[in-house]
């Protein structure tokens, strides 16, 4: 027996979920492709419909109330269920046409994906492509993207993942910045050097410590949460920046800081949902991406 339930608007719940997971109305608006006032009205409408307060102001940001945290658990489950319904429908489509959504970091989205997408569109004009450029992991389960290009292995059992290449990064700086640093030749020569930081700079500090370079927050006088802004600051001469060789070597305004040192290697993984992998369209794009990335950066053996 189905009990009569009060009406529930998933659009409002989705706005709440996006706001809770991104931490702000503006970030939720970017994620959902809507205006910030619209997201704010939807969250307020959900609060009125439920008769509860979901968020409270903390400084310039938003924080979930205890009730909001409890509601979030249920709404998140609803989002995953909605994603699975969409996944089933998409997996049944066998036509080599229709939309595909690929997520990658800003650097990869701007510099790596365009020539690959050009090849895809030339071979399969019926496929339309949306690039989700985001430095945070985007949820494949909730259908925020169909395929993800990542530098880490996704552990979710519902995902199909494949390591396709090993990329290489180096420190870069302008010739003027290098002159001020006295032409360093080893990592340990950079102890007092200025770096341009970006989101999660503490991971850079931790990673470089393994190379014998002990940096602190004082080495990062300029910081940007956007990787593209980070690279623009490096090109302006504000400090050293770490970036993939394919981008750094192609930029005439900068030079390798330590040309004799080996590069930093890190993996490139592709991920897609296991149900979506039954779609010919998604499988075709997944394999095309894998082949293109593998030909650009062969896997390091051993």
C-alpha cells in the first residue's frame, strides 16, 4: 500500500545538495549552470516547504545546521538514486550520437582536451561534447559527468577506471625570476625561492619534501585557487610554478627551472560509471581518450 506523501520538489533538493557540497550559493550556481539568486530562492523555498532551517551564516559563508546535516544524508541518497536512473537510460542508448560530458582539471581541460575533442567531432559529428573544467573531483555517480580525466585512481566500486598514461611535471619560471634565483641547479637550491601556490598547496610542500626540498608557507607569497590563474601568475614572474611539461615547454615566457633534474611523474586515469560503459557512445569516447592520452604519454614501465 502506497501512503499519500506530501509533494516534494527535486529541483529544490538538488539546489540544497549542490550548496551543501560546494559550500556556497555561488559555487552551487556554477555547478548547476544557474544564477546564484535562483539557487538562493530554491534553497529558501525548500526550507519553507519543510518548515526547517538548513543553513546558517558563518562569516561570509554558509554552514549546515544539525537538521540540515541530517537532511543532507537523505537528499544525497536521492541524488545518487536519480543518477542511477539516468545511468540506466543512458546505458541503453546504442547510437553513436548524443551528448557526452567530460570532466578534467582546468589545465587539462584548456590544454589537453581541445585537440582530442576536435578529433572526436571530426570522426563523429553526431556527438556533442561538454567539458566540465573543475579542479575538484566531480561525481560520476550523480551524472555530473560521464567520463573523468584524473591524476588519481578512483576507488568507488561502481566505477570503471583505467590508467592510460604517465604525465610529467617540472618547475617553471620566467628568465628574470631565474636570474634573481642565481640559476639554481638542484631542488635543494630552491629552499628560499618564491613559489606560486594553488589549491591544496600543502600537498606540494609534502611532495617536494621527498626530493629534499623543505618549503613552508612563507615560500608561497602568492596563491590562486584556479590553476589557470596560477599559471598566469607564473608567466608574470611572481614565482616558480609546477605544471605539466606539455604546457610549460610550449610557453615562450618561461624556462625550466631545473633542466638537468628528472621530471616529476604522475599518473593519468580515466574513470566512467560501469553502467555507462555499456553505452556505445560513452565506450567510444572513453577508448578514444585512452588511445590519445597513451600515445602522448606512454606508461612508465616497472
